[in-house]
C-alpha cells in the first residue's frame, strides 16, 4: 500500500495553514494518520499533540543555518516516512519552507523526477496550497500559479480557498470573480460565522477552552467546519 503524504503550503504567512492543519488533526483524531511540523517560525505542533498525542506529531527542520532548504534533509524526510508503519501523513510547511519548496522544484529536482523518486519508495505526494484574502491574496495566488506551472501533471495540487480570510461578503464575491477570471479551480473551507461562536473556535484552537466548553452554536460551527474541511481535503 502506498503512503499518502499531503503538504500544506503557502509562501505568504498568515494564510491559515496551521488553522487547516489543526482541523485535519481533529478530523483524523481516531484514524492512523500522523503529522509533521516543518514550520520553524510558529511551531504549532503543541496544538496538534493535544489532539492526536505526542507520538503522532514530529517536529523537524529542513532549513540550514542560512534559512535555505537542506536538499538532502528534505529528500531524507520522504525516506523516513517510507520506513514507518503509518500510511497517511500531513506536513505543515511554514512560509519560508514553502518558498524553498518552489526553489527546490525549479532549480534542484523537477517535479517529474521527484515523482519518480517517490514512486520508487512507495509514496504519493499531494500539495494543498492555501489561498487567502486581504493583503495575502495576490501573493498567495502568485505562489499557487508558480507551483502549478512547475508541477504540471506530475504531482497533485489542490487550491484551498480559506474563506474566513476574505472578510465581508463583498470581498468574498470579489475574490471569487478574480479566481474565476484566473481559471483557478479551488475548494472552499473556513467559512467562519461572525459572532461569539467564531471567537469560541479561536479559543479552542489556541487551547484556551475544550470542546465541552463550546456553546451550542459553537459546537455546530465546529461540526460544520470539520465536515467542510473533511470533504475538501480528499
């Protein structure tokens, strides 16, 4: 059985990569999935450990002292995964790591070669690229466009629009028009309501409250977000 490895990427910070990874951990809590935190800048793995346990979360660094991708360490990461018993892995890349991934594919190992390397060790790689609104919109779209052009059909790429970062309904509609005009096929997650339940979810993610402390509206919001993300990460 091939191992399924999913990268959650975006070279622009604050787009919601860790938010989405947290929800994936919540969804996969009772399933044999594991997580790798490569985001050296934020190290949100402590949140994941509270959900799935310490043994299912690894904190690793693939950057050298010059904040550049260590190419050998990056490839060895896949080799490490290939030797484990776990068949489903989710990897949270920080903004610098995501940017270095693009550089790696452009200058070191092209996507077709990487696919062949991974096939030899029984790994299928999917790359989820988070698209965010506001100040992050143009940068996150550019990152997606660049990576999609490099990868072409060699690896699976999914654009995930983090709806909660697009603000008002007018801003959400403007974002949809822009993405449509650019021909970017995407899935939509993170439709957070305005009000107390959204604040409760934020507190839950930060570890300030437990599921049991959520209000009825908060529990409903949590279920809806989990269902939404579960459907769109497949």
